[in-house]
């Protein structure tokens, strides 16, 4: 059986949530296969990320290179080509870095590429069977990848449960030498422009009242802000609301916005794209209000109400006001 | 006999001067007009020489009789008085000019008794005009009605110009009166026969006041007042084309050439047929010169009175549109690029120049501005033309691109499948009660085609209205059917949002489907579809709005209505723009409502041709305007103020906007909206 | 600047549900309306804007059957200068790598400074751009939401990364970028625009024109194959509150209070 490698994202010395998910994704491919974490970066932040990875993975490969202080897919790619054995399975998270690195890496490894996988059905002979979604999750497909030359897989964040125990005690092996020197870069990182923090920091909110397309019109925002006020909640939103410029970017929940962990998350008129769900998976209690009872948000929510938010929210507000006297 | 006073026409030097002033004045005026006409010559064609009788009738009613003026009572009456005075005094002023070099000149026909009558008339006219000018100046200078204010972004205030012109008018009246008064006073002192001066008039007051003045003073006043009048008159004439008072000259032409077909949309280019449109290099209005000459004349004719903007719903909700400044900004553009002296400036694009994109998309084409304009200035065709230019450049907001593409691909703005167009007939309860024929002209035939259109086919809430319409049609014993999936969006807003070619495709497809259906009459419950079929389509069987069908059914006792049971309900009827203003159907829907025994109905302040647009239909539902509040919200408040708690509409878009406004205004439970078809359906005696 | 934009024709799924055929071999396509992939449309708009600023040409290429010509034409109506239709039976069943191989052959026939793709498609996963760049040894950036031309050797590129932040990079030309929605406001293409380019010749190229071996593209060369379509079984999902609005609200408030959802 092929070896499995998991590419670990990390920031400020801490492993990304996906590091805990890829180990379970690997287990779904083949519970018997050896799994090695690959962590690239530089300096003490890299070391602490490696120690964290060692708690999750039985083996950790470290690539330490000053050129990777800000990890650039173009710099990492040849190093991975140098160390990943032929025929291996390499898992990466399907997010902005994975999307930069994985397709080109598959070419350089002459491996198959399976993008945005949500589940695996295991290995059959020299085929890896996986499940993908198409058309915003309206349909799913079974896909088969030829494993003989190895496979690069990007795994959808949140699709696999995280490893809660993190009870491994992996050994960190320094592969920096084998990985080789950094190439001359044709793409050079300049800086990160941080999104302006708005009036509220929704990542710190305990209660979030979040709105999506169901709000229909900018003026209806008032309804939500009024309710938020009586509940003591902050208002967040899904991407279309920011695209329409009705709320500032800093209020956007989802993979291209903020990841939030409130005690209670109330999704109002949000259908629940996977990008949005990716931003709320840490919420212990999710309420969804949507007039379409088939909306995917109800799959992710704990409690659902099938109602038009424009009618439902004002009534809810009235009831809460009454309660509070 | 020695004359008691020497008039300018008696002495050679003053005669020469009095001849030079009009020569120079007329010369300068002719030059200015020639410069002003320059852009009109470069403009696009406009066919306005047809139906002369109708046009002359409009001139009599709207220009001479100032029919629209009293819609604003104080300003209107002041204007009528001023206008009437001007008409009377124009003869006097011209004869006065001629008197300067031709002593004793009298217009043919104005000697003798007629002359006396005219003289009295002109004395009072001058007095009246003087008083009106003073009152108007006080109103403009001290009370400053809000409607004249110019928001900073639109340009400079014109109060100064208004006061100046009123001052000039006052000077003309005073000098004209002094000219006669000084002569009459001199005659009185000399004991000769005193010329006729109307008692109590301005001239009469001056005459009394000058009774004891010396000969020299009177002679001086006589001469000076003549030349003051002469100079002021020609200064005034040449000043008119420089600003908003150009309307004094252009109004008669503007009314004569006014648009005669309300609710229609002008062709892309006059004289270019639909089949030749592909050959046009460019579409719509992108530069000032792309306007038609009549539209430029509109700009010149704007009196900056602000009535359009005061009635414009887009302006009322704080959208970046004020129709008045559509005209004024274009007029100023014209003045700047076609200056009185020097070379004409090269043209600059209108969008991003004098107009903003959102300004142009903000218009719901409700027609309130055009209804109000005393000068019959057109706005909708200009909006459509500018939008055509923007569509041609690809400059369309993202929020409108989606529904437009969906209409192109699927025939409806929602992108729903064609086969679902008749799904409203499949609702469980309805299906058991009625089956609606889908006309194909062969197996399934009917006399009447019910043209449903997109919103009534696909929108969940509006489908209820659609089913009510079907039920009342059946109750009235009408043999009807629908087109089903061969029906496309009527294209009413597609056309008015500037996508002419897409509209034409829809029109052609619908026309073919309608003709193939074999129906001999068409009925629709959607005023937008109604207006499209009547004004934008050709070669169709007669088209009716459901309110007309219902009125006939009620009058012919085809349907019987139960009395209104709930006496707490007070109804008010909201005139949909495309039924009312654009098609003049005001009374018929009211008759239908009032046919319900015991129903109580009140009128809103803004009703009939002053109805306030609910927010617009068709593509306007998709547009995301910049606004402070919503039109529907204001409309619901108006209904509330009128004491109503049920708003009756006769348009699906009004229903969407008004129900939405009731929700967002927190008036649920207090206020409801119902469509005319639903109201009748509910009161059907079955 | 010579710009190549790779576009794809996809079914528009925004308003109508995508349904799977009974045997799972495909989705129900009869009633679907196709258009250009939304992300690709942003890429074409971006290319046109860059060309209008710095000069050059925009070429739109698409791999697909006869119907694909329609989307190429639409993008030309937007303002692209040239269209290339890559059509060959051999392309059928291509995986991402097969498409990238085809496009690589096309790129090598021209001299493009900038190659754009959409960041993703409804029925894809945003892989072709990165693969193409690796095959050509060009630099690549995904999820691009800003492009600034610095000079004819390099550009500045912004990428959409987590937290709403933007990662700025300098990239040497030639390069491949995958474009994220929102980078611009694509212009409208009306019927008139499409009619204007209705008779423009769009060259069709197959494997032999591109000089590629039919065995490396299409189903023959695919390492990844879609086996079927299915509708995933839904999990348990949320506990749906039922009853009258008052009852629902009462239950919801109870739950919210218990979970700390009302302060």
C-alpha cells in the first residue's frame, strides 16, 4: 500500500485546523497505511508547528528553509518533489494555499490530481475512490484516480472530523537537506493587506445573528440589527451580503471571510454553501431560519425553522422583548 | 398745432437711436438663436410633423390655455396672469418700439374703438403683470419655496436669475406706463384732450402723481421711459435664450412638437426600421449629439420649476435622480459646448460627465415627471435612449445582467425553466376547480388569450393573483386559455432598460405565439404586459386589462358580487403607473371596486394621474438602487394617512412592492394589500 | 500584452435544480441552459481591461463540442480580439491534466504574456490553471482578485486568502493566473453585441493541429475518471421546529436561553 503524506498548514507556530482533519482523511483512504505529516517553514515557529503535528501524526517531516518564512507554493514545490516518494498519496487542504500548490505539484510528481474531495471510499487495486461535489453540492460524484503514479489530493476543510485525541507521539525528521535549496522565485511575496476590522470583531462574539440572501434588500438589515440588539448579539453575514456592499467585509463568515466560534450561531436566510459552513464549524449550537426547507444549512444546523426571515425575525424580536419585559 | 410733448419718433436723433436699438437687438437675438440652434442641427432626427390637428389642439390647450399650470395653484395662477399679460402686451411693446422711429404708428386694426379697448386692456395688463412680478419676486426672494432649491451636486441656484427677470419685467411695465402717463399729464396741463388711460391702472396712478410736474420733467420722463423700455425690451429678448427663460420663446414649439403617444417608447433611431438596426454603428444616446433635436429643445424649454422632481418617486426616496436636473445639466452642457462665441467644444461622454450611471438606472419610468411638466418635456424616452447607449457599451449593473441573461436564455428574469411557466395552474385546490387550456391554435382553442407574463407565472405570491384572475375570467363566462411555455416575458422593462434587441426577439416570439393561438382577444392582469402589448407590439388582436374585462362583466351582470362583510375595512385604490398615467385607465378599476355592495373606499392625496410609484416593475425589482427609503414604504404611509387599511392594486409589481413595504414598515396586521382580481374573486357570488 | 483566457461552457445551475439521471451516468441536461463559467467571465473582463490599458490582444480559447462556439462568441462580443475553439473527439473525457495538456500545446503555438483562467467552475475544481503553469514552467497564482501591470516583464497580483485578507505578490511574465469573482464588474453582452461578431471566423483546432498525441488527452489519457453522479443521502440534519409561529418562537426562545443565545 502506498504511503500517505499530509501537508500541514501552520501560522504563528500553530498547526491549522486542517492538520487535525487530514489524519482522519488518511484513515478513510487506508487505515493501515503509514501517514507522515510534512511541515515546511522556517525557524522556531516551524519547530513548534512540528511538535504540534507530532501529537497528531506518527511521523513528521520537517522542511526548514529561510525562503519559506512566508510559505510560497513555488518554493515548496521542488522541495516536495525531491522528498515525496513515487506513488505516494499526498493530502493537502483545499484552500488558497492548497489551490496554489497542488495542481502544479501533481504535474511535477507526474501523479494524478483529485481536487476538493469530501470523502473517500478506499482503495481498490490501484485505484483510489473518492467523492466530490458539483454544482454547489446539488449533486455528488464518485471519482476514481489512478494510484499507480501517486495521487495529490486536496481535501475540503471541514469534510472530515478532526482528530480529537491528538495522542500520537511522532518523531520529527529533518528533511531540509533532502528537500534541497529554494529555487529562484518567479513569484515573490510582497505583503498581506489585512482586511479592515469593522465596528465589531465577530470572531470574538458569543452570539452571532448572521444573514444571507434571504434578507432580500439592504433596508431590511434594520430588522436584523433590531433583533440583535434585544438579543445582545452581533450581526454577521454570508458572502453575497458583502458582495452587495450592504455590510463590511469584516462581518463575513466563511472560508473567504472569518472563522467564528460563538456559543450560538443563528443563520438567517443563509442557504449554507460549504464555504460558509467552513466558517461556522466551531459553533456548538447552530440555529437556521430559511424559507427553503431543503437548504443545505439545515444539514449543518442543530435546530431549524422553515420560515421567511422577514416575517419570522420581527415576531421573534417581539417575543423576546415581551420576555424581557 | 404744437404737440404738448415731443415723442422720440418726432426728432431725427432720437429716431435714429430708436431705430438702432431694435436693429441691434434683433440682430443680436438672431445671432444668439442661430448659435442655440447649432446643436439641434447636429442632433439625431425626430419625426414630429405628423397629426398637425392634434398638435394645434395641444398648443391651444397646453400653451395658450396653460392647462397644466393650476396643478400648482399659486405658482400656476401667477404664471397664467403673467403669460396672459405678456400676450396682451406683446402688441403694445412692438408698437412702442416702432413708435420710436415712426411717430403716430398704430397697428392696423387698432385704430378707433378697437384701439381704445386694447388700450384699456393693456393698461390693466401692465398693472397686473407689475403686481404679479412683485408678488412673484417676494415669493422667490423671501419665501423661497423648497422646490426651487438646487442641491449642491447639481449646480448653482437660479434665484438671482429669477429675480433679475422679474425685475426686468417690472421695469418694462413701469417704463411702458410712465411713457403714457407723462404724455397724459402733459396733455392735462396743456388743457388739450387727454389720451385714454384706464382708471386705477399703473399708468393712471403715475399720471395722477405727475399732475403737477413741470413740462421739462414730463418731457424728460417721456423720453427716458421710452428708451428704458426700448433697451430693457431688447435686453430682455436677448437675455431669454441664456437661461431658464428660454422657455418663453421655445414653449410654443415644445408643446407643438410634444410626444403624442403616451406609454410608447421611441424607436432606436427615427427613420431606421427594425430590420436595419444591425447596420447602426452605435445605439442610443452616449454623447449629447445623440439626442434628437426635440429632446434638445426640451432641455432649452425647461423652466427649472422643479415640479417634475417634486413628483418624482426616485427623488422622493433619495435616489440620485432628479428629473429637473436631467434637463438642466444637459442644457448647461449645451450652453458650454455650443457657446455664443468661439468654437464649439469637442463632445464628452454623458455618463461619467453630466450623468451618473445610477442616476439613469434609478428611473422607474413611472411618468410622474412628464405628467406634471407644464412644458411637456419628455424624460422616459431620454432615459431609455441613455440606457440603450449604456447597454451598447456593456455598462449594465451586475444586478441587472443576471435577469437580462436569464430572459435571453429562458424567457423569464428568474432563469426558471420554460416548462414551469404554466405550473401555477397545477396547485392542488385550483386544479380541482378549474383546468386552464394551453392554447396551441389547433387542438386547444379559445376566444380570449390570458397573457400571464413572467412574474405572474413564476412568483409564488403573485401566482395567487394569477389564479384569482383565472377564476374571475371563468366566472365571467369567458372562454380563455394561456400560452404556457411558448409565452415569453413581454419585454416591457427589457425595452425600457435599453436592451432593445432582446426586446424585439421577445416581441417577435410572443407575437408569433399569440397569432398561432388563434385567440381573437387578449386579456392580461399585468399593466406592464398590457402596456407592452398595446404600445410596443403590432398586429395583435385587441388587448384589455383585467379591470376592463371585470367592469364589463359587472355592468353586464355576468358576475354578481357579495357585499363587503367586514365593515372595519377601508379600501383605497393605488393607481399603477402603467394602467393610470400611461393608459388613462383611472375610473374603470374604481368602478369595479365600488360595484361591491357596502364597500368603503377613500382616495389618497396622490391618486389618479398624480399616483406615486410603488417602486417599479420588471427589471426594477432586481436593481439595487442607492436610496434612503423605499417608494413602497412612502406609498403605504400615504394610504395610512388617507385612513385606509386595505390597499387595492391592479398590478403584480405593485403587490410585491407594497406587501414588502407593509412588512418592513411593521404594519402587518394593520394594513393589507389585495389585487383587484383577488378582491373580486373573494366577493364572487358563486 | 498578449493575453490568453481559457474559458469553459457550463450549465447554469443558479435557479434550477440539477437532477441526476435515473442511471446515474449524467445529470439531466435537456432543460439546462448553458453559459460561460462565471469565473471565466471575470477573467475575460480583466483581460479586456488590461488590454485597453496597456495595449495588446485578448484571445479566448475553449475546449469543447460544437456548442462551445457560442460561449467563445459571447466572450468575443465582450471585446476579446480572437477566439480559438479546441474541438476534437479525442478531447472527450479529459481530466484536468488532459485539458492542461491541450492548452499547453495551444500556448506553445502563440506567444502569450499572460494566461488567465477562472478560479473554479461549478462542475470543476480549479485545477487546470495550476497544471498548465507547471507544464509550461510559468509562475502561477490562484484566487487572484487584483492585477496591476508593473511593466512588460512583471505584474503585481493580489490573492484572496483567509480572513478576507489579500496576499500581494510580484510575478514575472509570462505567467498563469486563476481569477476570482469580484475582481471587476464584467460588462454586459447584449444580443446586438453577439450579432456583431456572428460572422467572425473562429478557428477550430484538433489534436493534429496542436501536434499532440491523442492518447495523452481525453478519456485515454485521464488518470482521474468520474464514475457516476448521485444525490448524497442527507444526514439527520437539524431538528425542525414545527407548529404555529408562536409555538416555534416559544420553543426557540427556550433553546436559545439554555444555550446562552439571549443575553
